[in-house]
C-alpha cells in the first residue's frame, strides 16, 4: 500500500493544480470550453414565408475566454441532392451553391462548394454549419461581456426547429520538436489525435449547446404537425418546458389545429387563440423563449396555408 502513496499524492496535486491546460507528451494545449455563452433568438416571418432568424450571441462577463466563433449545426440532409436543388440560387448547379437565401448579407453568399465535397459531407452525415458570429476583419472574437447580433433569412425549407450549436473560445495547441531535429515550438496541425483536445466534442475543442435554427419539415400538413410535436417533446427533454403538463397542453393545442384543417372551419380563430395561449405560457415561465419563438413562427405559417 505504501508503494502507491507517492502516486496518489501526484494525482491529487495534479487535480488541485488543473487550470484547463493539458500536457500530452511534447504537446501543450488549452481547450476552448472556458466560454460562458448565451444565445438569444427572435424569429419573424413575412408574407412570402421567408423566415428571419435574429441571433444575439453574448459572451457573459464571467467567461474565462474570448468567444472566437459560434456555428449552428443543422441537419446533414441539407447536403442531399434533393435539398441542394431547392436551395441553389445560382444558375450553375454543378459547381457551386449558396447558403439558403441571405439577401442582407451578400458577403456570406460568395462561398463556393464543389459537388463532390457536398456528397462526401452528406455520406458522412456531417452537420451543415452556419456561422452566427460574423465580425469585422480586424475584430477577433468577443471579449467577456461583449455581444454580437446577426440576421439570417431563409426560405420555408429552413423552418424553426431545435438545433445544436458549437461554440469555441480561445484554444491553442503547441508542440515541441525533439532534439536533435529541432528545439523550438511548432504549431500542431488541427485534426491530429490529441485526447482531451481534438476529441472534446465531435466538432473541436469547444462546447455544444442548443438553440432554435433552420430545420427540414415535411411538406404535408400531418407530417408537419407530427414533427412539430416531436420538437415539443425534444424541448421538454432539454428543459425548455417547465413540466409534463405544459408539454401535453402544447401537444393538445397542435392537435386542435390539425382538426381545423380536417374539418375546414375556424382555423384562423383557433390558431390566434393558440398564439395567445403560448404567449401567456411564456410570461408565466411555463416555456422558454426558444419554444415560444419556434411555435409562434410555425403557427403563423400554418395560419396562411390553404
């Protein structure tokens, strides 16, 4: 037993002195999960059924790092051939495409993608990512206490749903060459296998959270409402809905709307009443703003369907 005491002391000291920086052989790295981010969302819908997502990303004052970037991680199905044909807004459908419909952010429309890369991403089920921190060229990241807002406009092929996001603070990895080859610091290539760094999340050395973002919904009404009910259940699992009674109440409201399409009566009246009800639920802290924004946008869309 005594032989193990020095080892235990070393382990305990290592835990006490841990500050987010790891050593691995001849590499030293700092992970990017020391940020404390907040993502606020507001959704508007116009008469053309274009959805505008307004995100305000805040790096909260108690964050331990700059927030370098934050990306929405959308359904990999956006890479599919069927969706590419719907989302393309260029005449050249073979060599490039553009991200949804972002008329107010022309610089984001200049990205070109070769079809073979899109096919590979689809086969690997890689998330379709959209950056929602687009800063000035000389601005590197958000300091603790700073915030940034960005507006994204998408067609009805990007309807509100629960999505993941990936946030990353200032992360770094430096390796040291072994003599006699060299004796200086060299920057490690990202994508290398560095346990605790490259595998911290599936997307890098940061952190993953939840928000509302563009999602793919069935074209038919029953499929649409069924998926929206699933989004409510997902929101409850996250903690955005206070209790199971509130969750069930929302699902029943959607069923009542479904009946108005079936019997073709009082649809607008019922939907308006549901919009008022979910606003009241938000004000009474039964649902989070994310759930309210998602449902309100869908209800306005459904109210306009024939």
